[in-house]
C-alpha cells in the first residue's frame, strides 16, 4: 500500500531511461581498463554476465551508471564503459540515492560486497531498501574479506578460521535475503556467479522492477575462501541443495521424480517451510511460489542455512510500492505546479518575506 | 557607549483621563531587552515577535537567543531557563548588546540566572505568580528576592502576569491552565507599550499561527492587548521609551537569522547556477532550521533528502553532483567529523559540493545550543591525506546569504567541495537585512563538458584534463554520449583519469589539487583604520565581526586608534594578508576557540600574533574586548 497516491502510471524500472538508437553489444559496455581480479575469481563470471546482459535492456549506455563502494567487487565500475563511480567503503547506496533522485533518466546500479554492504554500509543498505529508491544493488557475497586479505566477514560461517579468527569466528552471520526482507525490500533475488542463465534471469527481473532491487550473488574467492560454494555447483551435490524459484510454479527440486519434476518439494510446516520427498506429500501441499507473499519469501530465505544444506535462488520477492525518488520528484513537481498557477516561483518574493520596511523613502 | 536620555513631558492636553497621568517619554538611542523564562514559557517566540515589531518600526537591531539543549528541562530549574536578548537602536549596531537594560523574568529561575548581567539601575519586570516558596527553593533562594532588599539596585516591577492574563481571558471560557499559557503575550504587550512598538504585526502573526485554533488565536491576542493596556492604565510605569528609526543605507529591509539566510542562499543557488539543488542532510542542532526552511521551497527545483545519517546526507549530495545537480549538505561539528571521508572523496572526484557547518561547542556532543568557532582546523585539515578545500566564513546573519552564493560559485567554477563555517550565534541571531535584488546576483555557468577532449585527438574523454587557468577539470554528467568515464577515490592519472599508482603522478596530483584551491582568487583583506595611526591590528573571522567592531568603536571613542580587519576567506587566505600583518607592530586575534586562526597565521606568516580566546559558549561582549584591545595596544600600560 502506498502512502501517497501519485496518480502516476505504473512505471517499470527503466521506463524513464532513454532507449538506445541502435543495438549495443557486450563490447560496447567493456572499458579499456585491464581487469585485475585474481585468476579464478567469481567476479569475472559476473562481469561477463553483466556486460552481456546490459545491451539486452536496450537503454542508452550513457544513461547507465555503476556506483560501488570499496572491496574487490567494487572495482567493477572501472571495467564497464558506462558512467561510474568507485566511491568509499559502504556508502554507495547513499551516493546512488542522491544520483537516482536527481536523475530519473538514469539506470543506476550499485555494486557491493558482503563486507561493504553488510558491515560498514549496513545502515545505508537497509535504508535504501526501505525507501525503495530505483536502484539495483548487486551484492557479491563471497563470505570473506578479500581486499584486506582474508578476514571473516558478516556472512562468514560461525567457527570459520581466518587470519583474524585463528580459533574460529564467533560472529553469527547475516542472511542477506532475510535482512533485506526485514528492511522492507520490494525486490530480493539471489543467484550464483557461475550460473549465467539463472543470474541473467534475476538481473532481468531486477532491471524491470521499479524500486530498490537487491540481488545477492554467491561468488567464489579462490584465494581466501576457495570452493566455498562448490556444493552448489558440483553435479553430485547441487541438485539436492539448489532450489530454483519460478513464480506460479510449485517449488520442486532435485533429480527428476516420477512426475518429471524434482524429487523434493517444499511444503508448509507451522509458520515455516520444510523440504520433503515429493512422493510422500500430497501435491496440493507443495508450496506454489508467489513473489508477492512476504511471509513465503521470508520462510524461503530461512531454508538456506550457513552450511548451504538447501539454498534458494531466483526471485524471492517482487512487489510494487511507490519509489522514494518518484515520490520526492512528485512533490517537487506539485510545488512547481502550484507556483506556476500564481505566475511561477518568485525568488524575489521569498527573499522579501512578509515583513519588510523601506529606508530612504 | 553612552545613552542619551531626553526626558520630556508628554502633551498635557492628552492627559485628561481621570486617575491617569501621562507617562514621561524618554528618548534613548539604544536599548537592550532580555526576555527570560522557563523553556516552556515561549520566550523565544516572545523575543522573536518583539524583534519583528522592532524591525518593522525601522530600528537597527541584533539578537541573541540562548536556550537549553533539552526540549523541556525540568520546569522552574536553572538549567531550564531560556532567554532571548534583543538590542535595538537608532544607529547601526554590531552586537546583541552586552548587558540588558531591561530583564523580563517569568520565574525565579529566570531571575536568578540573569540578574547578574543587569547593570545597576536596570529595569526588572517579574511575573510574581511563579514566585512561590517551592519555586524559590528549587533555585536556591532562601528568601523571596522580591520581598527583601536584594534587588534594591534595580527598578523592579512585580506583576502577577498569569493572574492578570487569566482575568483578561475569563470571557473566553478557556481552562485556567490554557489561559495562563498566554502570559508570554501579556509580557510582550507590556514591553510593546513601554517601547512604543507597532502592534498590528503581532496580532496578524498570532491569528495566522493559530489559524486552525481560532480560540487560541483570540486568547493570545487578548493577552497581548491586556499587557499593553496594563502599561497604559496602571501608574506603575512612569515612563515610556522612544528609540528613533535607524539611518541605514537606502533599500528594502527585513529581519533575518543566519540560518534563514543560509537557506535562502541554497534556494537562490538554483537561480545563480541554473542547476537543480539537492540538499542531503541529517537533523542536528543548530543546523536543522536550514533543512526546515529549504524544504519549503521545492518549487525552485530544490530537493531535500533527510538521510539516515550524516554520512548518507553528504553522500546523497555528492551523488547528485555527479549527476549534474548541485549537492549541498548542512550540519554542525559532529556531523563534519562523520562526513569527512565523503568530503575527501569529493576532493578526489573534483566535483562541486557545498558543506555548511553551523559550529557549536565541542568536543563531541559538547554544547549543542551554544556557539563556538572551534571547527576551523577541522574544516581545513580534518580529512586523511592532503585534502584541500576552500573555507568561507560569513560575519553576520545576513552575510550568510552572500557567503553561500560565493561558496557556490567557487564550488561550481573550480569543481571542488567548499566548506562554509557559520556558528550558533549567527544561526539564531538576527539583524535587519537589505533584501538583495535577485536580478543583480552574479551568476555562474556550470559549463558541462559536451565533447571528447583527449589531446591525442583519439576522440576519448579525459575527465582529469584541466582548464589551464583555473586548473578545474571538466564536469561531464551521465547522459552525455561519448563522455562515459569512471571516477573514484583511487588516485587518478593526471589528464586521462585512469587509475594510477605511479609515484611521480601522485606527487603531481597532490600538488595540482593544492594549487587549484590555492589559486582561487579571493578579495584582498580590507583594513578599517580610520585614523591611519593604529599600532594594533585586531584580526577576526566569522561571527566575532560584531563584537570586534563594537569594541573598536569604543576604543576609538576613548581616543586610542585601533585597526580592524575581518577574514571571510580562511582558505585560500587573501593575497595581501601577509603584507597587512606586517604593517602593524601588534596583531591581536580574538577567537571563540583556543587560538586556531592565530596558530595558522603564526605558521604561515611568521608573525607573532597575540591570541585572545573565549570558549564559554557565548559570543564576545564589546565591553570585554574593549579592555583586551586597550591592553594590547603597544606602549599601553597594562
């Protein structure tokens, strides 16, 4: 429900961004800067996916901006031949908010990591989400601090041994999807760096969403947290763990069962969800994914635990709510319209105020 | 300064009413009144209204509000006392006045907290209804000062203001408590009568303020009139005062506070630059009023973002500047500390940004509602690395408007964050302000980049290729085809703007950023030395302009020459500063800190400046500085 009826047509995420006059390619979005991530870094895969994906949006490259914070993933803007800002640690959502408010004709993307967005920048992240600014936030989650060379992060598993936690981390981690839902996010998705198709689908939905879209991307750090998501990639383990969401479809996963769908199903249990063997439950009890149901989205986020036993990917939540930047601009527009009815805003009259006197009559 | 009293009996023909005798009319050249009461008594509003009446009458004036940081400190206690001092005159005055001629005390706490500032013979008007034994005990009065001889040095008027207000409002049927709350308007009415102030403005104001509660509007107007009538009909007041209009330069005037002037400057920035403005900020005393005022003027293309914290406020402003709007952020000292990293980023990005610091007492939370000038070194140096920013300090409330526009022109022309240092005294203090002619405000062209500029003719865009004259880099905004580029906090290669770790490049870029700011032209320092014979130069900055000027007048009137100069530009300094400092055998720098400007002058110019400092949270008094000046004049007996 919106507090203010803006009387505006239901806009998509890119509707105010000018369209490119001719088709663009991944090469057009590739800057002349040499990419300097470590060999094998998951960031390469995400960069390649984004470079290929951006041209499909059909918007002008010069109306695209990537804003990042600090960390390995935050070098991302340098590698995109768009407008970009590599800012300071944790503050990218705040900077992007100002940019999005000032410029409705831009497609604004924030690139951040688990340390950048969930430690130092946690405050800006939750406030961007609750305000619902028209930003797309790509949260590269490798569950480790890479650029500072291997300390535990706010998404590292409890007990993780790192340079700064030789006896194991005692910090309890955030679940970024649960956090975003708690922060009133209108769009929350998750993908895995190596899953080009799944990642692109989530990015597509995020781009079309008008409002803040948080996309958590599980991303491997081969240097300090090598293989951390391997159980979600290896053919012998992934099917039993990966749950891919499709709106309107029953949530089934795993190797194909008798009915051709996954052998496992997600069913309701109490206020939450549990995983069951599909053959042992009434098909009517299998949960059908509805991205508008916040309770379902939250319950799905809780299926994913630190040990990745079950990991949900896809779009958890996608609902429409007035965006902050649209509402702010609507107030400015309303004030202008009101002023125009009486001859336009008059600075001289504001400076004079109500009580003046004249000297020298 | 002497006050001229010209007593004359009022026209005897008008003295016909039985039982009343005409008051004597006393002409004064200047008067200082202090309204003091509990923080819930509405003293700020009362003072503000008296000031408006005085402004519309045509006196010159200067005000000093003084209120506690707590919204409602425990009622009737000393920490809960709120006061408002107004100084008005028939000539141009520079300060809110040192000592009040008249103290209005709405309760024992207000009397106790303020009576020490009153000179002998001063007028005290007290609301006796609050002088109960409980309230007296609360503030440490063993006996009622109205009943012993402790106030013998003053002219005391004991008036049961709450009772009289209640009586005047009997017909309204308002509950007793609500009726008594209008007693501040009774006090205002009485003072308005005593000083022959026009009344229409206040009545109109009250009807507008309480437009949705007409019964309260009526009650306040009745109380205001009752106070006026009380003065007129009782014989307690033998004199009324007249202060003639001041002879100010020709023009249209209004009353303005520093914060309002800052807000108007931010709104006017849209006009002088043609840019939209985004004010990203977080509420903090004493700067919040700027946000309140600016948010009322959206029609000019001003957007306000009340961010989640200080850092996000300046972040949103900088993001807007990247997008081709003018980013502005407003705060006080603690907020500057939080914003420092983002201001450093703006230095590296070389984008326009206006940062306004309304200084208050520090360190840490310090004295939120009191004034200080102790953020000067923070403004200049409070960031990591060599991070130069221009710093401008307005000297009066009205000057805050011009200072914003100067800062904006600098920020836009030189693509740099600019720091503006106001303070609590300017923020809430007010003075008459000659309304500027909008059409005459100098404009500035943002001159956005529109074409590739690579010197090799490759058609590439080099975001750090500088204008050879200003050293400013091009400002290319998203949406401009062919100029896609990346900026960031990592060091950039001179010219191309690519990331560079090259040692020689970093050295060059540090020097370029410093040279750009150092090369911003600022007007020469003007020296006021009427006799040309002064041996002492008093150099100030910011809000000390008023008391320094007033003290200099006093010292000159005593026959001792003294020169004064006031720094508006703290970075870069005026080019002639060194020469001015060298011209005088003695230089004195009064500051509301522990000598921050003095130490800068000593290190930059090797001049043995003397520092006079004060950090009480209160502005300098002219009387205090007068004595300090005299002891610093070379050869003076001290």
